[in-house]
C-alpha cells in the first residue's frame, strides 16, 4: 500500500485539458465619477468577518489618530476598507495611464486628507555646501551612478522651489577639490615599461630602448599630505595608544626589534609606515588588466584605525595590460620617502622623521619586488640560502628540513645586487637590484616579512587539509577522507561568535575557502572536529602549529611565549618530513621556520598580515562603476571617499553627525531601564567590586569592542555571543545587567575547565553563578559541543583579540 497521504479534497472540475480562458479585469468602481466609496460587497465581507465597523450603525463620523514620526493624521475609521479599494481601483480598474492618474488625483485627498494641510519645509540653517556634502556622501557610500546623482540634485531643486544646486554631474563634482594630493601621471612605454617620468612633453617620440611609440600611464599619489591629514585627525588617538602600548607592553610593530633599532638612530620623533601591493582583478570576466594599488599604512595609529580600509594611504594605482615593473611602480614612493627621511614632515609645531619599516607582500610579489628568484627555483627562499630540491614526480621544488642554513643579510645581499646588475648573471637567487636599496636605512631582507595570511592559512593549513582528505592519499595512515561526513557535521554544529566574518560551510567547498575561513579552523575547530578520528600522533603534530599561531596573534606577546612557539614550530618542521614525506615539504611549510624572526622584528602576526590590504583592494574595485577610463574612476572615487572620511568639514554639525551615521555601524549598548528590573536570586555570588544590588536586565549589549548576548537570546541565532573568558575563568552569560550609572555586569555560569592544548580546553558546567562587572580582561570565546560515540564532548577556545577591522 502506498505511504502517500490521501488527498482531503476533490477538484470540482478536471484541471488538466481545460481550455485557457483569460480572466476579465476586475472592475470595482462602476460610477462615472470614480467615487472612492466602498462597495456593498466589501461591507458585507467586513460584516461577515466580524469587523467592528458596521455601516448601518451610524459610525461614519468616528475618527482615530495614527502617529507617523512627529505628525498626527486624522483618518476616518470607516475608510479602512475604502483606502484599499481605492488603491485597487487605481492599479487594476483603469484602462490607461491617463485615467489612472485622474483617479489618483481625485482619491488622494480622501486617502490622506492631512497632506493638503501640511507643507514640506526645510531647515533654514542648511547651506548649499551642506546639501552638496550630503549628496557626495550618498554618491560614495552607496556607489551611485552619475545619472542617479543628477536625478537627486534635480529632486532637491524641485523641493527647494528654485534652482540652487547644480544639476550636471561635472558641475557638482567640480564643487569639490578633485585632486587634493596633486597626483602625477607617470608615462611609460607599453612594450618595455621604460619610464618617461611625469612629463607632459610630446608623446609621439619613440622609446629609446625598444623604439615603440605606444605609451601608457599609471598614477603616482604623494603620501606626505595623506600622512599629515591622518596625524591631524587622530592626534589624540595616537598619543593615547602610545601610552597604552608602553603601559601594557603590547607587541606592536613600533616595539619590534627592527623598529627600535632604527628609531634610536633618529634625532627626531618618528612616524613609521608599512607598504603593500598585490594584483586584483578589476573585471570579473578577464584578468588581462589587473589593478595594482600601492597601499601604505601609518603604524603610529591604533590597530583598529590603522587597518581600517578608510585610513589606508594610497601611493599609486596601476591598471594596464600585464604585470607592472615593480621597480617602476615603487620608484616615486621611494624617492618621496627618502626625502621625508632626510628633511622630515612638519605637522603643527612638530617635525617628524618618516621611515618605512616593512613591505608586506605575498610570496609571488615578494620575489618580484626584491628582484630575486621565485621560490620554485634554486635558492628561491628570500630569507636563507636553502637551495631546495627538485621533486622527481613533477619537477617542482621542495625544501627539506635543514638545521643549519645560512641566513641572508642586508650587506651581502646589497653587494650581490650590485654585482648581478653589472654582470647580468644571477647568483644565489639574486637577479638584480631592487628600488628599495634607495632607502639606505632599510634592510632589504628583514623588511620583507613572510605573510601570515598566505603562507600559513592559505598555504600550510590548506595543504594539510588536502593531504588528509584527497583520495590520492587514501593509502596513507593520515588519510581521513572516509570520515568527512562526521567531520562536516561536527564543524557545521559549531555556532561561532558574531565577530567571525564567516560561518562554517560544507567541506566539499574547501578549495574555495577564504583565509578568514581557514583561520578559525586552524585555531579553534581543528581539534574538536578531528578528535577520535585522526590518529593521535598526527593530531599532536598539527596542534603544535595551531597553538603556536594562536599565541603569536596575541597583542600581549612576550619573549617567553615567542621562545616557546619557536620550539614548537621547529618540532613541527622536524616531524613534518617524517610524517608526510620530504616531497611534501613545500615552500609554505619552509616559511614557518622564518616566522619567529619576523615576530621578533615586527611584533605579533597581525602587524604584517595582508588582511587589511585585501579589504582595500575590494574597496578600490567597488569604485569602478563603468568600463570607460576605470583608472580615473578609481582615482576620483578614492579622493571623494577621503573627503567624506576626513574631519575637516566646513559643514553644519547636524550634517556632519548625519554623515558619520551613514558610514559607521551603531551597535546596541545596554542602558538602565527601571521597567526591566532584575530580581536577584539568593544563590548568586557577587564579586568583591559589585556593590550595587539594583539592576535592569538586557539580552544584548556592545562593550569593550565585543558583542555580548545572553544564553537565552542566542539560542535563536546562528551565532553565539554568550561565551567569555574573564578574571581567569570561562563563563556562559545568563543575563546582562545594567545599574543606574549604566555600568555593565553579567550573571555568568562558571565552567570547570581542563587544558588540552594551549588554545583548546574541555569544560563541564558548574552550579556557580556569579555577578561580575565587565572589565578589560574580557575575551570572547567559542564553545564547541561535539557529538561522539561516547557522548557529547564540550570544548572551548579563546578567540584572538580583535585588532583588525573588516
């Protein structure tokens, strides 16, 4: 017998095979005057449905008041159905546009009787500059087209009753300073990229190198005015962060070994920079014209401001066929930096020395910028003289573990660069001179640290996952591809905090994972997902990498922790060759041996990560709104974006607050509410610093840069913000409290934890519920409840401290 449920209804007529008959238009209003009175059928429906309105009861004069914003409108309560019928008649009962508009004009006074009485007025204190600045913010924030801006300007003129604003886009944009930094177009030969310089001379002359007459250009933007704007805008934040770094011993880039070494040699106060470039596709359908921006960050800013894509300094933009000559791309930046190092930059009453500390690049770009052989060639490591070995299978290069390998240094490398430039013969991987040798204070080896995002997350972690799960390794003892369903169900069951940029997704898409998806897998999910599945020796081995990376991301990193991580990473490298074979010792695995030197030189890993620069690439790609002159579009939108973000606005305070509101997110902050008083239970324990006993209860709040949520409210979300680490213990937030002074407290259920590795703990809930005031020691956590054969296992891990936005 079929298991299908029987149908509980029957068709009156067979549907299939019937001839289609077009339904006639529903015509509600029969009167020639197009009256807006309700039809009798509509009143009958109201009466049948139990509606309180009764047409025969004489309630035609009954009125109700509805509030919208600050205006009260008086409406006829019997017209509730009338309004809908009138709108239906306008949309469906009219035969053409003319009749529809006539009906709307006649019905409008009855639908909204107060509109004829209210006049639209504007604020008298808003100037034309204020309005144009607001339109500019809308244009940049929402990436509007030029036509949309022109339509908006015409609408505003109509509202004003006179033409006070320009209605042409070119006239609108000319109201603002379109090139505040005096950028230059650098002309070069399209064939050999010979530099003609920022000259405006005749362009028909042939190239002196290849005799080609085809030319192109890229844009060079001075960094000095951009540095000055940032220092003026964030002067107080820079001073406050400098004191915070000294008091709490933060592993900032300014406190690194290399920075301290060159800063001590300067007689003036220093402003330090980091630089980056990387290719980004400007068109999704082609990669023939990649975008190469030159980004610079001001290291004196706090990390949340330093890494914001709105505070990135743009030193140049390259958009042309093929890849750029990196010496040409960075040439004008280096010339400007050499001048700023010698003469300094005057801001207010102070003169600063400007120094470039580091150039953050991925492995492909790093070889090109340093003018050295790529990692798949002999002596392809840019940090040491490891020769590498050629694999017998596919002729690619591997880097077996060698205990004593000579490291490259600045002096010898500069000598090799001079020699190879003269002879034209590559030696020990050096192929020529890099443009950064113009900066005499700069170490051409140490100032190019390995990139954590590409080498660790998209490199080592992704390679390990491929080894574990790809079927070509099914005979190996580390293969776990047969357990992918169990691993996936474990990972998908995890509810991370809302601060995580991405939630877990299916493992079959792992080749498309982004770096910010591999990071939580490496640091948090790995052990809970693989426990009981992966052999223990492989688990212990990969957790050496996991725990080390977690600790190296800590802003409060110290030399004791660095030395501990160095031992664990060396052990990881030694065991990797024995567990996975020498042929799997790739360049990304080899780079782990140079990670500790970079941390000692430039601080915690986030200081030389490419995450903020990738966000900047995405921002510039969004500035292109058409195919005509995309380079100039990006340049103009970047200037307009800087103008919107700067603090030097001669506009109304209300307008400035409005502009700030459309750019910034406004999180929920709990405030005391006497209507939501919390009843304290006798079983609660109180911290010694908790004196008050009158609180209001809340489900969410934002404090210390974290989104917090109580346990009950988080059950309905895909994320879980109810787990924290504070005062040396793990807690699950039961309630969020606020006292009359708007100080925030929590009622937390304490967990009894046992460390498994440095970044993973197992826990058991206790019966201790404590009321605590939130302090600076708070750290968000991710809880992972994993279903295994033996039951549910509970794990918890401290999230990395958020130092980067986006």
